[in-house]
C-alpha cells in the first residue's frame, strides 16, 4: 500500500478489545482480521498476552489489541501481570470495544466498564446475539448499558458468524484519527511465528483437555528453525505437577500426539509451509507465581 497522507481521509489507530473472561474477545479479533491470530477455547482466560491483529481496508487501518479477560476472582502473579497488561493497553489506544455477552450484563462486565478511561471512545459489542432465543431481551440490556456510561454505540454482533461486524467497524473507524497506515497492507499481526506456534499448542491443550488440565499450563518454544519453506519447531509444555504431565501425555503418548497434530495443522495453514513439531512435557512447580519464570516466558 502506498503511504497515505493525513489529509486524504485515511484513518489509522489502535483499538483495544476488552471484557470479562470468556465473552468471545479472541473470536471477535479473528473475525475482524479474517485470520486466526488469537487462540480460542471455552476455557476462561485462554488469552494471556496482548495480541495485535491488523485489518487494512481501502480507507482505514485498524490495529486491534486483544487483551486478557480482566481477572478479579483468582490471585496469582500471572493474573496480576495480565491485569496490568489490560490497563497498559487502555492507556494508549484511540478506541475501545467492550465485549459483553448478549442478553445479560453481570457484575464483572460492570467492573470492566468502570476501569475504562472516562474520556475513551467506547463501543459496546453485545456478542453471541445469534445464540439469543429472545432478541427482545436486548432492549433492557441496551438501556442498562446506556445508563452505565456514554457509549459511542451499542452494537449487537456475532463474532462466530460475522453478523453486524461491518457496522461495528464503521463505528470504530469514526473514532480513529486521520493518519497514514502503520503497517503494510498484507500484515495481520505484529506477533512472530515463534509466539504463534506456542499459542497454537496451548490452544489445543485447552480444547482437547478442558478442565482436566488446570489453568497453570504454558508452552515455551525452545527451537524454531527455518529450512527453506519448512519450519522445525521444538517446544516444551510446562505443568505444575507430575499427575498433570501424565494427563497431557496420555496412554502411550496418544494425547500429546493429538495435541501436536492439531497445532501443527494450524501452523501450516497460517505459515504456508511444512512444519515438523516436537513437543515435550515437563514439570516446573510454581511457575505461575515465580517472577523469573514469568519474565522468561514472556509474561
């Protein structure tokens, strides 16, 4: 894309996607960008890092920042770092999308809304509207939200199907400053392939094991080597206890083979080349409360 000058009407800016855990923030980011750049699962707090997704249209570039769900119930150094990441994201954006589940606003939603800067341009996205049996239940919810703070707009959407996402984008574009694009037109994220590889493995762990493996599970990429169009990746899954390792590995290594196979397929689809993936599971007790481990793992 040729560089656009601020006077020609092109808009570019950062948009934070915030909300309580498990309301569909990452699914919405992937829908907006058109590619899988943020992992998803039914397990709350799947997203742990700020993930940037980039959408460039003919007249705007949206730099979306997917944040961890703000955690108020469980205390650990990991959760403290993630909450800090949310607050840092809000300090340097041009617009905010507050994602709330369509049909119900709970105390945790209000707590997140209270954290938003008073002068921020905020659009409320009522997600999962396609799963709502009674669409009339949106009316009292929208009235309640309108009384909560002066939202720029309240837009019922479906991140899963793409319903009304174009309207959401139109509302957000109006909040962006006139500015040339920051990234190239073909860029979809500022995260590198090494980071995305670790995230794809972690997603498959959460999706395939659910509540069997606790929240304190993470992935470290030990080696990432390009050989032409092929990637050779060696990764380690860290767990807190030995019995968790046994669950992850499975009988004869069957569960880890399934996890690695699914992650490798996602990598090959996004990276556009063959991937050789080798995954090991190791026990590192207390990693989620150890500052040195969290820093080394990029939290």
